C-alpha cells in the first residue's frame, strides 16, 4: 500500500469513526439513560434524534401561534384590541390545527411515500403521527377557547351572543369535533391502552412471543416494519440474509415464554432449511415454566433471560465483516439492546447497524 492509499484509508476511517459517534450519541441513543420503549411517565420517550425533531415541530407551532398579531383602534370589524387579539388567535390556531390534521393522517398510514423517501421506519412516522395529533388537538382547543372568549367580549351582551351561536351549525359541529379530538389523546395513552388490552385478554386469549436476533454479516433491510411479531420477524431476516449474502454467519438469540417443545417445532419446520446451511447458530432461553428444556436441538439452552449486552459484545468481537443487530421483543429487551449496541458503536469504527423491528402501538 503506497502513501496515497494510506492517506485515503486514514481519512475513510476518520469519517467512519465520526459517523459512528454521531449515530451513537445522537441518532440511536436514548434521551435519558437507556429507556426508549419501556413505559416512563405514562408514555415512551423516542430516541434522541426523533425527540429533537418532535421538539422542533412543537417549537415551530408555538412560534406560529404566538407571533405577529396586529391589533389597533378603530378596526372596521372589531373595535377593542382584546377582541381583535382573541379573534386572530382563534383563527390562526384553527388554521394550524387543520393543517396539522392533514400531516397527522399522512404520517399514520403505512403507504406513506415519505417512508420510501427518507428510509425512516413506520415506527418513526407513527411517533411523529402521535405527537402531531397532540399538537393539533391542543391548537383545536385554543381555537375553541379563543372563539368562546371573543364571542363574550366582542358585544355588549356577550352571554346572549354566546347562546345564539349554538344555533349555528359551524359552532356546535366545531364543539363536537374539539371534544372528540380531545378524547383521542386520552384514550391513546400507552398505559391505558395496555390496561384495556389486558382487560380484553380475559375475553380473547392472546399469546405473545419475544425474541432477539443478532446476525454477524450483512443483513439487507428496506421498507417499513413487517406486521409479524416475535420469532416470525427473526425468521424473515434469517432467510433474507442467507439468500443475499452467501458468506453471512447468523446467530439467533431466542427468548420464549413457552416450553421448549414449541422451539423444537419451529426449528423442525420454519427454520429447518436455515439450520441445514450450517450458517445459523441458535441460543435458546425459556423464561416460563420449564418442562422439556432438554428437548431443544440448538447450541445452548438456558432458563431465564439472556445477557443482551454480552450477546452483542460477543457478536461484535467475533464478526468478520459487517454487523447487523435486529431486535424484536418487549420494551425492556429493546432498550437493553439499544444501550448495548450504542456502547459498542462508540468504541468502534466498523460497519454496524441496528434495526428495531417493533413499535409501541
């Protein structure tokens, strides 16, 4: 290698090291501590980059609601300055709320063209969708309050004018719309939705799987999140990686609540072809009642939860080329995996990617 090649190599490594630091400290890391998906303060806190975008959107809406109001005496429409200000505030917040509703619906659909243009996941746009909805609802409330106050103070007999307004269709339909919009954020609070879901489970029995897949090698990833959950997500990525990269070495760390006979069934059917390639290693963990744990035909079987940080560190140390970490599981596992990956990324200049294949509904 000549001097010019060495210089290019050093510059490339410097750029990669800088980009990894940006990803580790801004794009992927949690805002506080390691919690992104675990329930905190009656909700979840998005990663640092997403939280920054959300804060910027809120600040922008606050500025647009607060600046450039011109009130002056002898106005042809409303004489008092207070009346003018309240009417202008009511109009502007109404316009902004209506504009945000359009964005709110656009970000909430899976066939969002921005997913394709930006490469962001549906989970990311789903978080933006929820925060835009909250801002639009608050602006709708301010719009309704503004018109109510304006009606009272713009005429001498404000109460009579207020009562007369209820006969107008635009008025009472606006009130109904504001009430319904205000109820949506309340019923969409995460702990309330989870409580309702748990209550419904007494009527409809549901089972949940959790798994984490760490794959050493290059994993192709594109498009929105799959609708599958649990091991089905891992199976999809396993076969994709085996097909697209003939040299990929994969490791599946699978945590299951059921007895290990279920794992045997999946490995004998869905994962049979992947296991026959000798490029897939499986570590199985059973967190529920252990009845037949010795029946699992894989590298290692344990009772309890895996050490996520150790799994990711071992994968980073053993890898020969690129490293892709795909996570699908409960909030605590996802947060542990994110924190462990960020810690590894800060100390390395290699090609490493993290894919969080789950989101809070």
